[in-house]
C-alpha cells in the first residue's frame, strides 16, 4: 500500500542535513510496515531490532558508545552496516529509555549512518520526562491512511488522478463512485491492516471484528502502560468520545463523564490519549487573528478519535447504516463527517487546527485553520444543505477572510465562500 509519508522518508534519506529519524504515530497505523518497505526499496539491506521484551537490547544500550552499539546491532542482525546502504531500524524504542537518549550521540558522532526508530507508545515516553534529543533528530508523524491513500489501496489510480486534477466537471462525472468510496472509507477508516483486509476480502463482519480487536488492543495498552491511578479515567474518557461528538454542541464536557467531574481530575487522562496518538484535542480560539495560538482557550475543546473506522466500531454503528444509502452523512448530528474531515486535516503538514465560537456560543465555526500566513474558516455539512447563518455572520465580521465549506454538494464558488465536496477534502489547495 502506498503511503504519502513515503515521500517524506525519501526526503529524509536524501537530505544533506539528515539526522536520526523518529517515526511517531499511534499503534497499528503502519510504522513498522512502512519503514521495512522503505528499507526494501531504497537500501541494500536492513538491520532491524526490536526493543520489546529484549534484554539483549537493554544491555546493548547500557551506555552511549555509538561505535560499540553499531557493532552490536550488526552482530545481532547479522547484517553488514554500511553508511548510505543500510537502514538501521530500532523498533519499540520507548521500551529502553537510553536507546532514545542515544540518538543525540548518533547525530553528533555517527551521523553518516541512516538510523530510524519507532514505537507504538513512543509519544507517551517522550512526554513523560524521557531525555528527548532536542535538535538532534528529525521527526515524521504517521497517521491512519487518508481517503486518497484508501482510493490507491482499492487500485483506483485513475480515479485519484481525476480527483487530483481539480477538473471539477470531470470530478462531478465520477461523483457517484466517489461517494460510494467515501462510504466505504467511513466504514473501514485508515488503519492499514483493516484497509488491507477489506480490499482483499470485502468481508464486512471480519473487518468489524478486526476493528474491535484493535480497540481491545488499545484497552490493553491503557491497562499495561498508563499509571495505575489513571487507568479508569483514561478508559472513561476514551469510551466517551463518540457520545460527545454525537451531540449538537460537540464541545467536550467533563460533567458528561461523571457527575461533578472536573478538568483537574481528567486533564491528565485526556493528555495521555493525545500523547498516545489515539485522540486529537482541538481547542477553541476567541479570535480569528494571527497567530491563532495566541487566542487559544485551552480549557475549551473538542476531542476526536484518530480514525473514523474505529469511531464507527466503538459507537457500535451497524455497518449497513454506513455502507448503504446516505444516512451516515446525516445521522448523529454529522459526527461521522466532522470526524472524517478532522482526520484528513490532521494528515496535512503545517496546518494548525482550532475551532471558534463567539462569547455566548450562538455562532460556531467547525474548524479554524492556520497555514503559513493564512487563516481559513471551515464549515462541515453532512448533507447538501448549503445554508449557514454562522459562516455568513462570521465572514461579515472578518471581511478579510474567505470561507470553505465541505459538504455533499458539488464544487461551487459562492460569495466569499467555496464549497468543496467531502471526497475532495484531502487536497490542501483550498488555502490558495
């Protein structure tokens, strides 16, 4: 399966300022697979080691003697390690804190070697006091497969070419097929193993069973790796995300978890899920001005899952409701569609995502994006209804901005607003 992140890996390999690479991402988004595939296609050989339940690796990283470590990796993997020809891949590196710290010394002393590391809960380790090699590593974030990557996995390269062409007349001719593919993506989501099973078998019960297994694995991760005092709170927050998004006001409300719940009790639980890559926290801003971060209200936010397919499985949405008809785009107050749009936006580089409401919350803009020196208000519509009092009111108060609406309606230019069909969210050219 082709991944957009492959291009980033190529840029890293060919960079004249290359440093050891950290590939971050939630469990089962395909980190191990893409690095092994990258090594197979771009290097003469791969020296792969995993630090999970591996005492030999703990001994190997007992100190920061990088020459000795390189010799040890060569001995363990039985691979000749040649700069520029061998990819050294250290998996589950978060299991050995000194291995993470050693990346600094590889950057300083052995930068001719190509070293990449990954870990299913590496984000947790790096946020819990581990000595992060600041300025000494390159970082790539891997997300679940996007809708465009899903189309490629289906073997529909020509359809993707049409979508990328931005020839809207031609795209409209493919509208029925694109909507059908969008429904399938809502169901499968972007977890590579799930997409692969769907493409190979089209077996809906097996796909849902695999999604449930992944959710069970996440629950096991929480019970094994989270602080014991926080396990119940993390699980409660995690399982509450679908119900929060199904409300008219999708703002996360602590009181919905448990009567009397407060941020002081559950803030760390939310941050654990964010650090693990399982949840996206989208904060409110009070003003549409550069930079948006200056106007962030960190205590008011929406919480999304990282994958729409797992969202459907966790919410126990029947597959036929997603795959047949158009109800999935309208049910649950557009929760599926807002989750889908957020997932596509998160996969874009250098796009900062917030949302906006006015003081009394009578006006809401679903997402407020910042890319470079531009701010873009985004409205998400789960159907073809293009009426929007909130966006019109917001744009009248911010006359220098141009809005974008993602909906089931075809592309069209309206006064100070562009409507883009949902199946075309994945292109960043709407910032132009």
